[in-house]
């Protein structure tokens, strides 16, 4: 299983990411709906990094590694930009998103609802965001 | 890749989404909806039969117009979404804010019932 992907920091790389996840996750014990959701959550985190931490600079890159163990799948997203710790951001209320006509914030809600665990680590200029999806019991 | 098709049928304006909406192309969707509002539509039917994927960038576009639609009395209904995409709307609770129906006939009926 090819489990590592480098993405250039441009939004056009997101479709490449989905294609990679589609192939890689086809060997994983999740159903179609779960696979779709996990793909979405990983994309949301990568899109956030590409747009906010790297200002869509295609010369910069982020790295995704997919690891599998008995319990589930782990998506490890590494970058060297300004740290964006998902856990520091409260998911906004949906009502708030509508009233303030915000276009952001929804991605964070999705990631937090879809993934079972989120870990964030930042050291020596390197940020690692770990998204964990458990296999159904 | 995202392709948009507009169609006018009587009082209804139809916007067909073909492909995937993500952060690279959600602006195109935003512009299309803005143009429709400027043209003075009253009913917007979104055809999602060929929409295979939508991320928060695209969902955010729909969300950002909900208030304006309410103020201007514009009705929006989305129809034909596949099961995977519907689930994404449901995770966010968007199915409570935007009517999601099965097909175009149901969408038209929904818009014109009082």
C-alpha cells in the first residue's frame, strides 16, 4: 500500500489528494459513506493548511502519511508552516455561521465530527496533525 | 472539476452541479448564485444528481446565502444528491436549513406549496 503523498500548497492539489485517498482507502475496512467522510476530513485539514498556513504558495509542500493498525487508520499530516492547531479552535455553532454569513468554520466542525481522535504536535518548526478514524467495532 | 449549467423553466431557475466542489472552485459556484440573485430569481432548484463531492468550501457558499434568500423571499431546494453527499449535509445539520428532496418534480412541488 502506497501510503505517502506530498502535496504542493495549491488548492488544485486537493483533487490529487482525493484520488490518492480513494486508492489507498479502498483496502481499508470502512464502508463507502465512512470512506467518503474520512476523505473529506483529511481534505479539510489539508485545505486549511494550504490556504491559511501556506497562503497557496505552490513552492511549499505538506506531507500526508497513512498508517493502519488493528484499531483503525491514522492520517499524519506534516507541514512546516505557521502552526495551525485545530484543537485550539472551537467549532462554531451552525446558527452563528448562517447569521454571520461566514464561509469558514464548517471545515473544523466536519473534521471534529468525522474523526474519532485528533492530535497535534509542533516542534522544531514542524507541525504534525494526526487524525484517527477507528474501524467499526 | 466542477461544471455548472443554468436553465430557466417558467418561474424556476435551475442550477446543475456536475463534478466536485472544493476550495479550488467554490468561487465559481458563489459567482453563479450571485448572478442568479442579480437576475431576480424567486425559486432556485439545485440539481445535485451529478455532484459527486462537496467540501466545506462549497457548503459554505450555500450557507452564506441563506439569510439573503430569506430577506428576498427566494426559495432554494436541492434535489438528487447521492447518499454520501447527503450524509455530509446531515453531519452539519444543513438538512434542517436547506430542503433536500429526491428529484426535480418533488423540488418543484416543494417550492410552490404554500
